[in-house]
């Protein structure tokens, strides 16, 4: 590669760095495809991850609009050239994929493709994906392929690093699944302990009220008021646990829709008014979207349970390549330094950890009598 221009080496470096920056499998796949298409100046790029049933578990494209992709229809099956890339170890460079004897056609909405470069993405002896490029943007020799031997070499280097990035992302997701399972188990135990204690106290208090109804109605009234308070606390515990345990539909609905839905539920469930406003948000890396959602849930829980305010405003706006989330209440507020000195955290430690874990930062703005604002900023992809 020493004969390649400096700009070519810089482009390879940029592509490899982009792949290593993400931990979510879906983000890694999209970055691999976009990097390959840009690096080799192709009109179209795709990457397929095979399943065990003759199809693809995931199939990511770049250069095709969302409308065009929907019109194309279901994911392709493992046949023709796609199958060749999954079952052969070598790259394929074709002047016209449509003239290859293995070509079996494509749906009517599929874009027209001619010159083609594809190769398997391998982890040791296992083929974990196949990478395809089509329609090199360059003058093509008569009857020849626009993709060169040098392009094939570059794509091979990219595929080797793609295999590492994809394997690391899978390991990360597996690790996170185990962490989530452990966290849910912990929450289940906490829920059992907290609600069981509340219900036990509620039962004893109700029994005391029943015993006092005839001989001391005023004391019985006090006990019944305590029953109502305990029931409200138990409901709060359950509500908080349900929000925490419910899997966020981020993959299907995205951050904005998921946040809006949860905030509408909270607005109906609480006496305080909870509103949501968003502007200019685009898709963020999956880890950042999850962190933003979890911080929003924690901050909302604090505002609704502890602030004493009657209004909570949630905002999500674009800032540069990233986004900034704000949760503001009109409650009693507090002195953040005093809270830290007293050893009370109100979930601030976990929120800061979540923000820092995705390269973001968290700000807490509060003072006695002036409400509280929690602001989290993430850098984007």
C-alpha cells in the first residue's frame, strides 16, 4: 500500500477508527457499510449477517433511501452471489453482476447494479458476514470492472478489522445482556422487599383501624389516613419498578417516540403536569440513546417523587452532532453540595456514570426554592 496517496491512507485510518468507536452491533454494521462505500467510492454498499435458516439475521445497506428499501421488500435469502460470498473464502470482482451465471435477479424496486465487488468477513474459520459493493464511480474500461485489484486489497483490510469490531460488539452486547439480567434480578428482590414491607405495614394499620372504629373513631380516622399514605407509597414503588423493568423499545421506535410515550404515561399517572418538547433530533448511537432514556427516567422519578413541584418539563434538542436532554421541575430544589456532604445522592451518581459511560456529561442546576434542572449532553456518533 506504500504506492497509495497519503489521502488514501488517511481514509483507511478514518474508516478503521470509525468502526472501533462503536460498541452496539447495529452501529458497527452501519459504520462498516458506510466506511466501505466511502473508501472505495461506490454507489451502493451492503453487509449481510447470515442466520441458520438460509436467510439473513441482519442486512444493512448504504446508498439506498428508506423509501426505496421499503419498496424492495423482505430481506434477501442466501442464494446466488450472496450465497457465494458466504460459502467461499475468496473475493469476487465482476464487470457486470447481471451476467454472472449465479445471478438470480432482484425485486423490481431494486436499484440497477453492474460492476460488483464482494468478499466474506471472517473470524478465524467462520464466515460471520458478507460485504458487497456495486457501481464504482469512475470511468470503466470496455467490458471491464470499475473496481480494481487495489480496491479488493483495501476492502480485504477493512473486512479484517470489521470482523474484529463485529466480534467485539457481539461480546459487549452479550456482556450487557448478562448485566441487564443481573440488574433485573436485583430489582426484583428490591421490589419484593420494599413492597412486601409496605403491604405488611398497610395490613397491620388497617387491622388497627378496624379495631378502633367503634371505641375511638378519631384514632381510627388517623389510622385510615396512614393506610392511604402507605398505599400511595406502595403504588409509587410499583410504578418506579415497572418503568425501570420495562424494556425500552429503542430499536423499533427510537428515542424520541419512546421518551414521548413514557412521559405521556407519567403525565396521566401523576398529579404533576409532565411535558415533552423536542427539536432537530436525529438518530444517535444506540448506547447513547439508552443512556439518555435511563437518565430521563431517573430524573423524572426524582422530580415526581421528591421535588414537591406541580410541573416537570422534559426537553431533547440537537447540539452539534449530539444532543442535550433537560429535565426541569418547579419544586423545592436543593443545594447539590449539601446533598453530597450528607451522603444522599438522589440517583446523581448513577446518572453521572451513565453519562460518562457514553462520552457525555451531566450538569445539576438547583438551589433551595428554585427548582432543579438535570442536563445531560452526549456527543453523537
